[in-house]
């Protein structure tokens, strides 16, 4: 048994001891922090610390005699490898939003037994589902205990990196104007106060950024708004005196992060507090005085920040040009090195591609960890090469590269697949069917207000026609120098709600895929912008939207089975490459320009 596995077993054993001491029978450890973030500061990476599973999503349940990790299809292979020998079993769930762990707990726990879950990291919506499932079975839920705090020796503290302003010209709307927007929305809801805990909403509202989590330029904070006051709760020392003064000039008071619960307890009993049940934890909700009226609705800032204005959209286009130029330089180097027979591997892809992005104006950092997967590793949608586990790039096959950057003027996310050596007919077929899905959705025109999950089938239809499918969503929203995954829109199999309506200015990914376990994977991803679309009917049947493709990088035509493309698809691809060449040529030179010209040549039958 290696030391890592022995450590995991020891930690689980200590946790079970704590369960018995608390007279409890099970603990639920979600992948969550007090802000219900997707990417977590180290302090709240308890699920990973306990289980050894490093995927970004998953839920751990530990009872006195069992331990189970619930993970979706993106992580099954990774989880099986990382859990091997730990005594923790894998429960395979279909999607990241699944709640199978709740049903599992309802089956396993007996009347009179107790489930422990830290209320400070438990979302309101999930808390209600737990109660609905367990209370009828007379299972108690204790949300006041943080057993991780008792068992996690040398647990990391709160992040200490400084907070900084997202300044003009890229910050195109002032802090004061954003506060006014949100207050107008509060008034429409009849709310006197508004609690905001999601870190991306806080960062957007105050035009602030940070580095408390990897890849997303956000910081750990809460905010409490009233009609005439705003308080930002953040760890002392993260905001300097000059920034604090500028915040004060806009009516924003800075208080210690730990004071938020006390501030909520002092909200007037006559207050009506707007909270988003999907973005606020049970612990904070329960800090409000019991008589306080609560208005449950989506954070207005979530809707506002999803709709980029015209100035922001233009900065995103410029960021895409810089990102595309960086990729041209990288791919020119990569193909030349491959032709020279230099030893290449997935780690070098990450290193060199990141270095090229870092040279571009406005670059701040990566928007997620680069996925470079050759052949079988490309079939793992969330694979990441590590020094102890990576593949050399040699022989024949497909190399999938999913990467992105954070720029002052936007966030990028792109996936391309490149041929290595000889590509088989089966690989060409898979690649082309995925490309057909990307093109089909990219060309779609749809009514404004269409619920985004309704668009999902359009990208899948070319694959479905051949009995094929993929396990992840087709598209996620993307922030503006913000989180690479942003709502409320989601082009996926999610159950739609009214907040998922597609509106002008939203940026979303289009990324169908196809994965052959232990063989290869294909995913072709662009970011697109919702734009108004004129029709011959002149709006008689309502306002229509279309997608403007923002991402600028050639789609490798060497992998395409041209006979599978329609004339319309071929026209779309050639027009896209014409635009890519026109926009990127002024930004590259030498080998990168030669590569760009070669890869954007029109494709014909």
C-alpha cells in the first residue's frame, strides 16, 4: 500500500471516530465552500483531502462502515484509478447535477440515526432536498457540526491574496451604475436587503478581481446590500487603504469576512431579504432573524453579468484575436517539432501553449488547467496530464487540446483535435460527425427567450443519427474576465427553468464530443455570442437570435471525411477559416503566419 492510500485510510478512520463521538452515523462532504463555488480554495477541498479524488466535482458520503464517492461520467475512469485500494467505492451517476447520494442516504440510514453535514457549505436547495428525503424516514440532519475542522490537521486557512480593481477601459460599467441596477431589481422584488455570496457575482458587482482560487479571478467574500448601503465582507488585509477609499466613495463599506453572520442577525425584523437559494448556504440563511421575510429569486447580478454589453463584446473579440495568435504560434512550433522528430508529450503541450498565451497583451492567467490528451487520454473529458502520469505523443492517432486564458478583456475556452501521424477512417468519421454537431448549432437561428437546454439536441442530432452520444453538456456560459463556467444559461440535458432563457449578449460554448474509451476522444469547441438576427419576416414572429462565433483558431481539415459534410456545412467551414485568417494574420508572423495560412485554406470535395 502506498503512502497516499494509507493516508486516505487514516483520515477516513479518524472521521469515523469523530462520527461516533458525535453520536452520528453518516457524514456528507460535498464539493462546496460557503459560496457554493465550482472551484474551491484549499480550505474547503475536504472531499479531495479525505478521498484522494482530484476531480472538480463529486460528493463523498462516509458512514460508520461504508465510504462512497458519487461522480459523473466525466470522472469515472479517473475516480476508479484514484480510489483504488482506498476502501472508498465509486457510485457512477449520469450527470454532475444528479442527486443520487440523497436517495442512497435515504436507503442506508435508519430511523433515529443522524446525518452530519456542515451547514456553512450546504446550499439551500440541496438542504431542502435532504430534508424532503430524510425527515419522513425520521433521520435527523445535524448541520451545526464541522467534523472536518476536528479531524483535518493543519487545515489551510482563508486565502490571503490581495483584491484588485478591474479598471476601465475593460470595465465598461461603473461600480455605482451596477449597484443602481441591482437595487432597481431588488425594488421590483419588493426586497429591502439582498445577500450575495457567490464570488463571481460579488466580483462583478464591485468591479473587483482576485486570485483566491485557481484559474478564476475571484476572491472569497460576501456582500449585503440595502437601498442606501452596501457592505463587502472580506478577510482583513486583502483590500488596501486606497482601494477601500475608492469603494467608500461609491458607498461600499468593507468589514471582516467573519462578521457576515453577525450582520445578518442584525437585519431589521421588518426587512425583506432577497436571496438566491442556489447561491446561498443554509448556514447563512439561518443567521437571519427567524421573523425575517425572505424573497427567493435568482441573483439579479447573475442575469446582468451574463449579458455582455456592446463594449464588452468588442473587448472579448480582441481577446479572442490575441488568444488565436498565441495558438498559431504554439501549433506552428508543435508541428515543426513533431516533423523534426523531437520527443513530445502532453506536459510539453501544456507548458508551451501556456507560455505562448503569457506573451499576449492583456493576459492574466489560464482560465482552467489545460487538457492535452493523446489517443486514450483524449477519451477522458476532464483529463489532465501530471508529472507522474502522462503520455508521449508519438505514432498515430488524435491529440485533443482543451485550453483557455483569462484576459483583462475576456475569458477564452477552446478545444481542437489534431492528427498525429496517420488518422484512421474511423477517427475521421468520429471527428466529422462531431464537427457537424458544432456547425449545426453554430448556424442555428432561434427566438429570443428560448430556454437554452432546448438547443442541446441540435448539436447531438448528427451523432444520434449514427447511434452515438456524449455524456457532458453541449455548452456552458462564459464570464467576462470571470469564471469560465457561468450561468444561468446551459445548453445541456438540464431540466430548463425560466432563468435559462437565451438573451442578447450571452456568451456560451458549443462543444459536442465523442469518446471511445481506451481509444480516442474528439471534441470541437468554440465560444459564441448571442446576437440579434434579422429575418425575412421582419420580426412578425418575434425577435430572433443567432450565434456569432467568437473563437478564432483553425479547425484541422486533415481529419475531415469530406463526403459526410453537406454543401452548407462546407460553406460555413470555409467562411469561418476565411474570417480566422483575416483576423489573425496581422497579429502573427514567420512560422506562425505560414501555419495559419496553411490551416485556413478552403476545403473542397
